[in-house]
């Protein structure tokens, strides 16, 4: 029905339009609006049938939430072999407490970009950043693992050399936004690539080690990689630093995922091979919810378009939920629906351009741009039609295009909201829950934030309350903060050990003094006894002398 609302807006624009417009132009527009109205009426059934697939009732979303939660429980207990949601431990020891300080390097490898940042952290001050951004070339993303890590190491060393920091042995926090099996803060084995990366020889390998080796091969910089984290973990940590608290860190960008605090005793599978003892009662868990649906357990939310996307993807059958929700596939989904509407002659009179028929030629940013158009102007929409080489389109075509963008992205928002509500319902904390969200798909879409907020409210367990905060650059800040936390915890540990050593020495000194006192006391006692004995002897001698004299 939204199409008719749009039509009403267009009508008002026409009605209140510039009275200076020549009457012929206004007449042309009136005729077009009339045609559009009747066309929409005729076509609404077929359009509705195509779009109905993307509409999800709250009952369906709740069913999905329950399946997701079951998978999360199984993931904690049995990991990826037993569940499609891996629930990976992060080994992050603590959230920031505001006392972090120093200079750190943060590296962020997420979608197609690599960022290297130098972060200066001072308590109570905004972080100061110098950063270097680069797009990873295709040959690194799709070549061999060593090519990819050599590229990353080169970018890091170039930047450090340029900033004259290559020999400072700076601590590095590395945000690596792909699922990794961590056995410690700095040991992480890649479980699988997502988001279209296919670099060979990395799955099953320790990524920290691969990066360290590449830095050594480059040979120009001295750094220490102190932690590897997922971007959702970084988002949580950055939000906790900025807002003082965070219960859930979510990314809705090229991919989607979330992290939250879980009771350590429930993390069975992930803790089996831990490098060291983890002494805290809770740990941040990287859920990897993007894998939900990988064993066909979510068929009821999959459309024919999702199946095509999956089949044509770099990793078929992998990260199903990622493909339904995140920006990597959203544009392509819209394109597939548009293609279908063209084939059924509902759109563009059946004349799709060559580009519209080409996979990958409708980037996700088009959706946000189209939905940003003010009612009536359609400047962005016209520009996109131009870019797609569609010359022959009517006003109703623009409305339908907008409607497709709405419905596809709204499904994504509803699924994301259901996943968020699912995790929030698992958190036992009673007071207001803070959800930190980052990611281009969420940020640049004009309605995503509103849709997600409203849907989470509908799906959350009664009595629970939440607020959403949007974090800027959680991956970068989070990586630097983790490095700072590691440094702080290490310093605290060193101090604890020093204090322990000092206490031990003091105790030994006290014992020695005590023994010395006992020894002295004993000597004095002996001396006293000796003197007493001398006295007695003297007395005895006097008595015997006296008795001798008397006899
Ligand atoms: C990855 C996650 C990541 C998410 C957001 C997904 O494809 O599996 O590890 O957090 O994308 O970047």
C-alpha cells in the first residue's frame, strides 16, 4: 500500500507545485499520475505476491528467535560441530575502566578495506587518531594467504615508517572480522572466510602468527601483536569506554554479527583448549550469528532470491543469516527482485537494461540513496536509473523500485531486530540494557535504526528495557582499547607480582627478626639462669664457708 502513499505525496507536490510551471507540463504530470494510479491498482496483486515472500510476521520472527537461542546454547556446549552459531570465546580479560593510557596501533581488516591507526589514549580525553586506509586489492583478497598478509604487513610498516614509529615496539590490537577459534587473546585459528574473501591457505591457521611472520618478512617495523578481536567485540569495548556500559555489540555492515557477555562456566567447548586459566566470571562471546541457517534450520525465512544469492556466492551454504541481513547481498537481492518484476512486465514495461540483468550491478548503497529521496523529487532514483542505463521508465516504475528497496531492507531490519532481541532475552541483567551498533548498512540507511528499535520493542521479553547507541569506528577504537587493557592488566599483574614479592620479603624479614628475637631472648634467659646459678653458687659457697668457720 505504501506505493499509494507515495503517490499521494507526488500528487501534493504536483498540486502545490510551482504555479509558474507551464500548464502543458502540469497537464503531462497529471496524466502520468493518473496512469500511475491505475497501473498500481492493476499490478498490486502481482507485486504483492512477489513481495509477500519478504514479509515476516512476529510469530515467524519469534520462532526464529527460539531456534537461534537453541543454537546459541548448543554452540556454547558443542561449538561449530554441534551448532550453526559458533559462540566463540574472546579471552578479553576486562572491559575498559577509563584509566587506559598510552600510544597503540590498531589494525582493522573487515570487509574490503584495511585500516592502520595510531591511537593516543588519555583518561578523560577523546582518543587522538592518525589513520591510513586502503582498499585490499583483489589479488590479495582472492590470492594466497601469504599475499594477503604480506599486503597487510606492508601497509602497517609503510605507515609506521612514515610516522617515524617503526622502532618503538608499539603494542598492536588487530581487529579481524572473520570467525576464529581463539584459545587465547593472541592465538586465533580462522574457521572460515566470509564476506567474499577467498585467500587460500589461511583457514585452519593461526592468523596472529601469519601476521607476525609477514611483519618479520617485511623487516622494517618492530611491533608486538597483543590481541586479536572480532569487530563486534571491538564495538562492545569502544561503547563501554564511551558510554560506561555495553551489553551487546552488533555490526550490520558488509556482514552481520554480535557479541555479548556470557557466564564463563557456560562456555564449555570454547574453553577446552584455552592457553591459560581465565579467572573472570564472565567473558565476551563472539556469537557469529551469521552462520544461522547453514544446516537448513531456517528454511521458513528463506526466499527463492536468497537461494539464488547463496548458490552464486563465493561460499555457498556458509553464513546464511549474513546473506539475508547484511549489506554484502542486500543490493543483489533487490536487483534479483527487480529482474523478476521486469520479466513479469510489472516494471519498466518488461525492458530491463543490460546492467540491471548483470549480477552485482546494484550495490547496496543504491538502496539507501533511493530511500533518502524526498517524496516528489526522486533525484537519486533518477540518477541511479541513469547509471543503470534505464532510459524508459515511468513515475510508477520509480515508486515500485522504491517499494522493492523498502521491503527487502525492512526484512533485513526485522531479522536483525529479532536476532538482537534473542540475545537480549538471554541476558539475565535486570536494568536497562545497552546495545551498541556499528556498520555501514545500519548507518547509511535512513530508516534502519527506527525499524530495528521498534521491532526489538515488539519482540523483547516483558519487563526488559534497552537502548541503542551507535558507535563510530568501534573496530578501530576497540582494537586500541584492547591493546591498552592488555597493557593495563599486564602492568597490574606485574604490580601484583611485585607487591606479592615485597610482601614475601617483608614476611621473611619479619620471621628472621622474630627468630633473632627468640635467639636473643634465649641468650638472655640463659644469661639470667647463669647469673642465678652464679648467685646460688655464691650463696652455697658463702654458706659452706660459714659452716667451715663455725666448725
Ligand atoms: C563475520 C563476522 C563479522 C561480521 C561483521 C561476518 O561475515 O563472520 O566475524 O563480525 O561479518 O563484520
